[in-house]
DNA sequence: ATTATCTATAGATCTATAGATAATGC
DNA sequence: ATTATCTATAGATCTATAGATAATGC
C-alpha cells in the first residue's frame, strides 16, 4: 500500500474513466462496482472512500462520459473549419463510432439509461444543452432557433447510432447511418420560409411554465 | 390451482404483456422475474414452464413490445388517410408518448437495451425493418429509397423521444419534440435533385459483404 | 398419468460496511 | 494521527431448480 492524496486523486479519475467507458458500453446496470474497481486497478473495499453511493458514481460518470464524448468529437471538428455540419456528420455517423460505444457520444449510449435513473438526469440535461449549443452554432438560421435546431440534429444522429448498434444486419446498419446523414443534410437545405411557415413566435419575456 | 392448457396460453400472453411493458419502462435489467410473474398474477416457480431462460423471455418480449408499439401507432395513423407523415409525427412526437414509455414505441425505448443483449438483436432487427417499410410508404421519392428514408425518419423520431425522456427540464423536453418535428418535415420538403446530387447508385446484383 | 402452478431453496451475484494494514503528512 | 487501500463479510437481491399440490384430459 502507501498512497498520497495525489494518488487518491489519480485513482478517482481512473475510476471515473473506467465507469464512463463501461457504462456507455454496458449500461448503468450492466456492470458491478467490483468489476469497475478491478479495471481501475483497485479493490471494491476502497470504493466508498471515493463515492458515497453507487448513484453518486453514476452521476459523476454521466458528466464524465458526456465530456469525454464531446472531446472526441471536437477533436474531429475544428472550431474554425468550413462546413462544420458536414464534418460533424462525417465524424458522428460512422461505423467506427457505432462499433465503439465505450468511447463515443454519451447521448447516443446513455440517454435511455439516464431517463430511467434519476441520479443521472440533471447531468445529462446539462451535457445535452451544451452539445446542442455547439451543434446549433454550425447551422444557418435565426439565432434564437439555433439551439433547438442543434438539439434536433443531435436527436437524429444519436437515434441513428443507437439503432444502427441494435440492428443485426450489417448492411442495414450501414444504410441507417447513410440515410440519416441525407435526412439531416436535406433538413438544413430547404428554402427558408417554407419551414418557418407554420411556426409561431413565442412572445419574449412571457416565460410559459408547464 | 387447477389450470387448463387454455389457462396456460392466457398466462403466457399475460407474462409477455407485462414483460413488454416493464422492459420498455425499466429496461431489460431493470426488473426481475419474480416481480414480472407477480404482476402477471403468478409466482416465480412457474416461469420455467413458459420459458427456458430469462433470455428467451427477453427475445419474445422484444417482439411483443415492437408489435404492441406498432398497433398503438397504427391506431392513430389510418392506412388510407391523407398526409400520413404528418399524422405519424402528430402521434409519435407527443408529450403523451414521451411520458408513457411502457406503452410506446419499442424502438425508442429498447434500441440501446437490444444493442447490449444479443438475445434481442434478431427480433429487434425484424421489427425495425417492418416499421421502416411502413413509414417509408408514407414518403415521396423513388421506391427503392423509401425503406431507407423511412428508417432515417424513425431514427430521428425515436432519438427525440429517448432524449426528451432523459432531459430534466420540461420546457427543453417539449422543445426537443417540436424541433425534431420541424427537422423531419423540412427533410422531406426540399426539391428533389438537390439531395440526390451526392448519391451514387449501388449496382444491382452485386451484393457487397461487410 | 400428465401438467400448470405453487412453495422452498441452492448458488451466484451485488451493494455497503467493518476492521486491518501500511503508507502519508502534520 | 490520519488516511488510502485492502481483505472479509453481512444482507439483499436474482436466476434457476426440486419437489409438492390440485387440477386437466386421455
């Protein structure tokens, strides 16, 4: 044994890295604490000096996985490049992403898990909002609609990856990625005005509660 | 006790109904066999006279949930009505659907679970294909692209429902459904030719293996 | 006689805690 | 003295099986 506070911080980070990866791959319920600690080079007993409960790990790992997935994506989509949406789709809707859930987008891998796990909801929300802002910035259109449109693009992309992973037939799986790419591209291509027709502007300053 | 073969068939159906609903709500790992049997009005011990293993239940419940979700949707989208895509979006992208995972679309609720559960993959695949054919039939465009385009529409819809469920903020959640609706409508609205530009035709009869 | 279901239980998890060990850090 | 980690274990699951019970169905 023999461990400094610095060692502990490194252990904590290692546990989070392992959990963020394993949860994306197997789900929150798909891996136990003993297996996680083992993969982090530790034993189960020490877990509760790092987290007060399994739920706390789930919450921290949710944020960690979202950040992790964003870093992976942003490395492939430079902030000042041209045609950013095309680059995003090129990076996201790939067989590589589909076949590596553990290192990929946490929205695609963990949205359903988060919806069943109250401990993860707040962190999922925050991560999704940031992601939607980023993607919204790549789109044309009125400034106040960009976040919502960015969110819709994420829904289409994440849904495609999740379904492409679930499907048994490799050809069908590849086709899902390609068809979703075309759907998203077409959705951004139509003449402005045509899609805004049906849209009513929400009055500013009258925040509607639900 | 005292049970006929007819009783057994009814029991089997009840177990499947309960499982299809509970799995959509809580995931394959989110509910145990004892709780399922209890909700079906039976006890755990009888389970293995109906299924050889938990995995077999998962497989049958996957199909059952897909069928169930299709019936629910098709009730709301008459086969010969006008503007079928609009009706589909009206039925699918709603707060009601979002708030009732147990009775809703199994693609949205269980794609990620299926991707982690080999026993469910084949049944998910078959269900998705049928669903994509149905939705494809609602779209304009070349006949040989309809299934793929239908699949992409499902990805966007299912992704939106899954993410709208995961998100913490009710306003954001509602906005996700609305923005995805617009994205899908716009994707079908663009002038044909613009989107087909980049598309290469696959030679018929040369089936590419992966 | 067969069988649909029940009660009871074995054996394998899994989370959380208790107490020991061997360093760190005041 | 404090603490980061370890070994060991309690108590609560969960799947699967064994054997009993009370009907069905030939």
